[in-house]
C-alpha cells in the first residue's frame, strides 16, 4: 500500500510502539498515511484502541509471521 511515512518500531515493547506512533502523528498532515512496523505481540491491541478513540483511520492491519504492519491515515 502506498504510504507517506514509515515508522519502524521492531524490537520495541509496550508502550513504546504506541508512544512513537503518537509522536509521528503529532507531526503529520491530514491525509498522510503512516506505515507502522511492529514486532510487539500486543501492538494490534494498543494501536487498535488508540485509533478507535481518535479521529485517525486504520486502513489496514496485516501480519507476516511475527511482524505486524499498520497503515494509518492521519486526520486532524
């Protein structure tokens, strides 16, 4: 999927992937698509809850083995 920003949080555990995502989101423009890569097994839970409570949009979440990919569209 086409994206504007890649956030690689591989090797980081909760809560660091979500904190890194929040930092990136604070510096993006509306409509930017972030590709977040994570290996934290609980990342889908943390990111999912955060996105549900925010205005941002989860476009896609997929797994390839232990690696998770999130595509998040920024809404401000």
